[in-house]
C-alpha cells in the first residue's frame, strides 16, 4: 500500500519545536520570519536533516521572495557548516522559479523541465554535477489547484536494499557518462558531460548516496548497463513503490516548504494541470560525489 500523508498537525515554539506524527517526515512551523534567525529553530532543522534527511516547514507569514529560506540557509552555514547555495546555471543565481512557461525561459534558448507541465520521473537534483548539492528546498507559492503537481518522495535506503549486491557494486564504478542538460551548463560550450558513478558512500556517515536521472545517463560497459536496468526496474516495482510518500497539493499548500537531503531521497512529480503552479527552488552545500 502506498502511504499518502493526510495529516499535518504539529506546532513549534522558540524553546521546544514540535514534530508531527507524519510517517517518516518531520514537520515544523515557522511563526515569523525571525524563526529563520532563531538558533533553536535552525538547530531543529539541522537535526531532522541529519537524522531523517527530509523536513516539511509551514510558514505562518507571507514570503513571496523566499527571505525565510535565504536566512535559514545562512544560519545553517554559520552554525552547522553547510555550504552556501550554488548557482543554477550561467544565467541564474541561487533561486529558480518552477512554473510552466511557453516563451519566457530562465536560460536563453533552453527550456528546463521545470518550465513545462510535464511529469518528472524519479531523480536527484544536479545528478550531472561532479559536486551535487547535499540539500535542496522547494517553497510553494501557488499550489496546483487542478488535481496535478503532486511531489512524490522515496528514501534511497529503502530502494537500495532491494538491489543485488553485485548491482550496488557496479553502480559504484565510474562507468557512466552523464550529460549536463543545456539549461544547466555553467560555462559556454564546456562541461557538456562528466564521467562518474551513480552510487557512493558518504565519507562522514558511511551512508550510501545515490544520484539518478535516467535520461542523462549512458552506461559505458555492458555490466554498467545491466546494473542501471536493474535499478530502474526495482525503482518502478511494487516493493519500492510501496515505500513512496505522496505530498499532494492539499498537504503542501501555499507557504509550505520541503527540504531534502539530495543523496538520501529521490523525488519526482506527476503532470502539472494548473498553469499557475509556482514553486521556488534553492540548492546548497555542494560536495564531491565520492572521490570524483
């Protein structure tokens, strides 16, 4: 049975932020913008990201310009050693608008997947980077009100335990050519691809970390191809899909933020049906993927 989150109860105070009983996903409230400067609040965010790798936050104030996230990330940088946000491309800064557009692209001459209403299959962000960001956040400015745009998440650990030992070993080899999408190239006519592995071990925690985006991976050996096929097959199989959590627009209304460890959680979305759907995204704390 696929778990659908259907409760978002929980409160937070300055002295004792509370977590709701949502399965697998901690939940905090930010009563004011000053919450992003509160070391107790920042410490709670850090603890849940470290222990669980995912967190939902509800803003109790208007924040169209994502001032809360900007301050929170600076606080995580100052007090907990997080790296600062990365630029999205040669044409964009820290924040990227995720909303459908037919003509106004954020990267000249290239439309990103986030600027369409198409379904996003399972992936990790910046899987084409030698140093992908450890974390990213999505802030809902306008949820899909037409029945689409559901964000789905899957814990990498739950997926990897379904793979054979030989497949995990092969995925850890640097036998994949990874294409950098044009809209995310940071230098003109360069960094069109990298060579790397899809699986590695975090040097600090020992946890396995995955990067995944099927459409940009090219296996360089037959063994690498078979391992990738097994990964994709298991990912779409019933055992992995039973672990998926769906964050519907009803669970992620305006003012909601989800923060994820980009190496410990996969995510995707179904088709957007509301052309007004609008999220803001920011990515930070870029680290080498393995010893690359």
